[in-house]
C-alpha cells in the first residue's frame, strides 16, 4: 500500500460516514463547514471527510473528530435558502490526519492518503465469495436494499472496493462503520465485514420469525372475531342472549342500584358501552372491568350514624386513656356541634408528641366513641405521589391511591381516617406526597377529591382525618396550615402509674396467658420501674418492662408450679436486673463549673449536664460535645457576657489572656443544637471562673444576649417534666415563658419551685452559691480547676449569704 501527503480542508460529518467509491448528498449548514466547502471549490474540488465522535457536538475540536476518514471529490454544489449548501460528493480514498494546520475559519489538515495495492490469492477469493453470499442472503431477508445492488456487487473484482460498497449499504452503527474504514489491510477488512454481516443476518432472521409469529396471531384474532360475529348472529336467530350483553345489563343494574352522583353515573355507563364493544379476551376489557368494580365498591352514598351521646363518648375516652384532657375536650366539643349542626365538615386534627404517648391508639378510641369505622394509613417513608392520588389507568397494574383504598375498606364515606407519621414523608422524582395531601386535608377542597385512577370527584368532607407526628417542624408549612395542632407532651409519674395499673398490666397479663391472681405488682414497684428502669415521655418502655416481668412469671408458673408471684420494690432487680437509671440528682452535691440545663428532643424533654474547666493557656475557648451552630453561638454569647461583667463578678482581667476555657456537654456522639442552653453555659462559665458552686437541685433553660437579657424558648412543658423525672426541685425559666406554665400539670407545678428571670444577673444570683467553697487565686499563673469530689453541700441563709458547713 502506497501513501501520499496532501493539505486539504476538513468537513466534520455528524451521524454519517462516507466510504471510498460512495456517492452521497450532504447538507452543510455550519459556518466552518460552509467555508471548507467553498475552499475546496476554489482549489481542485477535493475535500477530506471525517466523522465526529459525538453527533451532538456543535463546535467540534481536534479531539472530537475521528483521525481516519475519506478524501472525496465535490461533484455538485447547490445553495439552499437559509444559508445551507447541498453538495454531492464521491469518496476517492482512505486517508489519515497527520496534523491539524488551522481551525479558523475552517479546519485545514495535512492528511496521508492511502492507495490500495493487493495480490489476489485464494484466501482473499474465499473471503470475497463468503461476503457476497452473506450479502445476498441479507438483501433477500431484509427487503431494505434493492435487489439490483446485489448484481452490481457480484461483478466487482477489487476486494477493497467490494468491502467498502457493501459496508456503505448496510445499516450499521457509526462505530462499526468507522472500524471498517480504519481497517487498511484488505484481509482484515474482509474478515471484519464478514463477521458484521453474519451478525446482521442473524438479527434479520430473528425479525422475520417475529413478524411471522405476529402475523399468525393477527390472523387468529381476525378468525376468532369472524367466528364470534357468526355466533352472535346465530344466537340472535335462536333468541338466546349474548354473554357480553348479559354482562352489560348486569352492570347497568348495579350502577342504577348504587345511586352514583350524576357525573360518576354517566362515566360508568360509558365504560359499560366500551366494554360491550370489546372482544371478551381483549387486554383492555380486563382494565375496564376492574375500573367498574372499583366504582361499584366505593361508598358514594353510604355512611354510618355518629353516636352523639356525649356522656357515653366521654366514658369511652376515659376508659381507653388516662389524662389527655385537651384532646378529650376537643372530641366532645365536636360531638356537641354535630348534635346542633347536622352538616358540619369533618375536622382535621394533628396530634404532635413524642413516641409512646398514645397518639395512634387515641385515634382508635375516637372512632369507637363516635361509632365510626377506623382506617389507619402509615405515611412513614412514603415518597411517591401515586400512593396518595393513585396511578393513571394507562399504566400496567394501575390502582387507586391509599386514600380511596381506605375508604373502600371502611365501607362508609365518613370513617375516622388516621394518617400516621405525617412528619416522616419524603419526596423524589416521582413527586411530592405532602403536596398531594394538601387537597385531602383541606376542608375547602376535599369535597371534590380527585384520584388519578377513579377520575371522578369523591367527597371526603365527612371523613374525620387525624394525623400524627413526632416533630411539628418536619411537617411542611402548607400542610400545617390546614390542620389543628394538638400537643401531647408526655405523662407525669402519677399518670404513668395510673396507666400501668388500668391498662398496661391487665393487657400484658392477658397476652402472656396469666390471670390476675398469678401476678401482683404493688404501686411502689410500678413507681420504681418508672424511676429506675425507664426514662421517657411515653409508656412504651414501661410496657416492655412489665412484659419482661410477665415472661419471667410465666416461666416460674410453668417450671416451678408457682401459683402466685408477688413482685415488690425490693425483689424487682431479680426480674429486671440492675436499675438502668439513677432517679433524681438531689443527693448529689453542689459543684463548681457544672450546671444542669433542660433540653427538648424528639422523644420528649431531657436534662443536659454542662461542664466547664479552666487551665493554663492562651485565652482560647474550646467547645466539645457535637454542638450545632446555634449552640456554639450561645456559648460565645455567654462567654462574652461573663467577660463584660468581670469587674462585678470579681474576676481578674488578665485571666482571659493566660487561661484556656473548655466547655463540654457529655454524650458527645449525640448531636445537640438549639438556643435553650445559653443561660446554662453562662452559669457554668461564671461558676468555674469565680469558684462559686452551682446549686445541685437547680435546672435552667433560656437564651442569652450579649447584654445579659434572657430570651424565651420553646418546649417548656417537656423540659419541666424532664426536670421532674430527674428530681430537680428548682427550675429557672425566662419571664416571657410564664404563659407556657399553664400547660404544666398541677401535680408537677406543686413539687417544683419556679424562678422567672429577665436578666442573667438574676440567674447567677439564683443558681450560684454566695461565696467560693475554697479560696480562689485569680492570678493568671494559677489555673482554676474544681477539686475532685466529694464536695460539702452548700448552705444558704435567708439573706442569700453562704454559710460554711
């Protein structure tokens, strides 16, 4: 094979490839391509054609074009409207780009052109015959290439030309064509093309078999249709009823009995007419039947009568749940209004509270009090809008959404519908289910709720929707706006005792096959379980501990033939092991640099220990304990306030430059954030720096400003209940949170002394002892580190003066 070098303009091709000896029309519209064509016409009408690697690339670079292409001659040129040029080109020879000379205003390249020289031997002759035979078979089967093409190919004696012409007629991918173009060696080119034609031949043969199969199926269907029409004519002559006609009449009778709304009835009748016109075995007939079944099974006009006896309803609510006064009052108010106003829309209530406080079971009790059907739907992890609105009937396996499914399951259009875990929905590319719920939970819109599958408005205004959530902040704002939020903060110890006695113990005794006489739990034992084996807002862990006692009792009854087991506070550890929690902190001593804060979590309130240490350094403030940005800012604000009050607190100014301060909140693996710990961190800082102890039975919550103002915070009820569980006797709250104290149970308020403050000075006065417990040297060279326990308890007289013990 000989080669020669030429400098030619380059025309990049998109989605097409030109072989030598191939004649083809090309439409050229890009500016660079037009310039290349015009340059070739000025020269000798010769141009280099190379294909782009990606057809979508509008402005290809050197790396976007294949290096091997075809030198071609421009035979004709025609300018079209819009600046496009249509050219007729004929491939001359293969060529390879040696270098790009320029790319502006067009590509100019130096190419190495190959001229094919070969000696025809037996191997080449065999490859040519095999290729021609395969090509003939391909043309016969595919019907895409004119038979005349085979005649022109058979008479070719040049193997390279034969391969190029056959490759140009095949519908191959650009990559396959380029691989043939790049095969400079004649033998390799013929072998590669033989393999490609053989593969294409297999595909064409498979297509032919599929077409034959489809044609036979169509002929069979047409034959069945013809025979059925004949059968219908015979049945009409004999006076017999057609099966499909009978099915249509039966459906019409059911539609008339169902008493659909007018719009739904018209739609159902149209679907019946469609069904009658379809062949019985048609796939779409099954879809129509399923749709009609759903329409007929929905309770369009069926509803249950509400029990409007307020006394009975109140007794049922009291029987099922202890406490929860606000919720019970809301349900009784609804019943009273229903008794006066017959056409009241169903309320949309959202119970927000930590796990285990009875949100889901409360919905079941409400349904029992109203004598309504109860449906529960969990929204946790739902991320598809079709779960709410259903699928379009065009999809395979389409079904209505879970709202309509629940209504069908209830069999009435006014059930109590519980949407559980509404704060745990998510979204993805399939839509936002929370947005789909907006129509469901909007009293002004849900009387015409439209499901994608049913495609007819269904009235949900009589449904009593109840939603539950652990965290209000995770519920989308538009959804919150449509619901009445009722908070269930948690139970006091007394409420937990009563719930255990009235509900949990009888339930677990029954579930474990025991009787009341076999197991006895005293009230003191229950209190000890609550105090030392659980620490929660709800009663789930309490029920688990009771279940554990029941299991061990059942084993003693079966193994040791014991007839009665008495569990006392002293023998409790034999059933539940070592206590998991330490009840109360009242027995602990006052400490320096350790303050007790109150925090709100998703599972209720909790106490938060904040520790501060001071040691020799360079005035650096270190914060540890996996704190969020808000909490870090609160620590910085408290630190700045203490520094600004150095003179009033008796602190040496040099202390901050030569001592490091470390603030740590234990349980570092748990993320902590929020504005509630500002005054707590400031108190711990003041205690560590001044050496004054923080009173052990005092807990506090509130945000601090740089000027020392104490700002209000949320979650007061949960935090106070947590303080009560921990045995705290005094709680410091911001003055602006006084209104939130009405939510705190009276039994808890009677056992805790509340101090309302507006300024940080009041906090320090209430939380710290009057004098340091040991002499404190405020020299910058001497680190202030609290001594190791035990400490002596601090005693403060009526004037607030510290009295040494």
